[in-house]
């Protein structure tokens, strides 16, 4: 991950030109039918999964349902993400209702996630202002790695090897972050979110330990939550990790700030489904409120426009993008490994 050193604002009218092209193509119109079908199928599958859970009873076969619920939690989280960006309805309150509901189904604070994610979208890969590249467990720049001490320094040295194992804890981390935020921050709809999150954990733990023996229940929770964490990490990490960062004090116009720090993932309908269309991360960052199914249609327009303006448009295969992520994390830790030899 290199640091973009552009210090001047350029091409400030480029985004307006691209935006007009996308709007004229009708790609910012709501897709009510798509989301009605998508949400209905998700809810039916989710309810069906719990009916199967109670039907199977205390059995190790439940671990297959744990995998199913990991996928379902991911799919429900994607809908919450879309609602947060106002992709479903034009009305903000209607989107928030969907977001709060889906956050409750997976045990997350929608309001807390929105606050952090909005800041990320405004400043992707900014070395000071993007909260997504400021986490204790991973160093995303050599400067961050140099500041690590003790156990976190050791982690930074070998973070490329630890990346996927750490994702096993991401689901638990998301729950803990939500609870901390609800207890310490004055979030909008805070009381409602507390009720939803407490209700989620009460219903989830009651169902698991009512049906399963203690040992089977604990392993079910571990498999479910760990795989959900891996799913979330593998869905969000490819978009920016290993891409150039923006140093403090540097300025880029909106179009270049979003495109140059972002990477798309190639693939067909199955990749679109699996990643919740986050594989069109460039288009999503340029037009956050664009409905999910329209991102694929916007890609040729955005890619051609970037080519005309000599703006580097990054895209690669799914497995290759994880290679870039791991290469970057290994390179960031290299100075620490050399210093300790």
C-alpha cells in the first residue's frame, strides 16, 4: 500500500460529469421490487433455518446449520448496509427501520456501525481520518507498525499469517463493539437498539441452550460466530486493503479520492451474491445510495470514464485480491522483523 502524494485538488468537475451520465442512465432509481424479493427470501430462509434447528434437536448435525446461519447473518448484514446508504428507499426513516430491524436480527448496533462507516466513506484509506485502518490488531502502514508495542508489535510482525485466524474473532468483535457503543454513546434510537440487541442475545442463547447440550451449544456458537466473522472480513477487506493511502494534509477531489483508494473484485452473479455486491466497491463509493443491483450496470460507465480521464481503475480476481492484502500486510511488518533480527 503506497501513499498518494498528490497535494492539489484536480478535476473537480469530473465527478459532476460522471454523475450526470449515471443519472441519465437511470441507475440511481430505487429498485423496490428487487429489495422486496431479496428481503422476503432472506427472512423466509432465516425463519426456515430456525425451524430446522428446532426440528433437528440436540445433534452434531446442527453444525451444518451453524454454517448456514453464518451465511444468513452475512446476507442480513448486507441488507442493513444497503439501508444505511439509503439504497432501498428514498426516505431516510424507512431505510433506518430496515437497518434497525436487520441489526437486531444479527445482534449489531445499526447506529454505531453507521457512524463509523459514514466516516470511512468520506475518507477511504486516509491515514488520519479513516477508522477502518485504525484498529489495534492490524497495522496498515509502516508508521502504525512502528508505533506498536509489546504483544501488538509481535502481531504486526506476523500479521499476514494472523490475518485469517484473526477474522475468526471478527463476529465477536462486532458484537462487543455494538454493546460498548450502546452503553457509552448517545446514539439516535439508542433505547430501541438496546432492546433489539438484548432481545437478540436473549432469544439466540435461549434457543441454542434449550435445544442443545452445553458442549454442543458452545461449539455451535463458536462455529456460527467464527465463520460469520470470516465471511464479513472476507467481504469488506478486498475493497481497500492493500490499496494506496492518503497521507495527512493531502487533498484529492472526490472522484479520485474514491477511485484511487478502492479495488473491485471480478466475478459473476455468484460473486455478486456472496459479497453483497461489495465487489463493485469503486461504484459503491462513488454512488453510495445506488441500489445494489445497479452497481453492476454502472461499472462499464465508470470504468470507461476513468480510462478517458487517465484515472487508474483497479480490479482483480477474488483470490488475487486476498493475495494483495496479505502481501501488503507482510510488507508493513517487514521493518519490525528486520529490526528484531
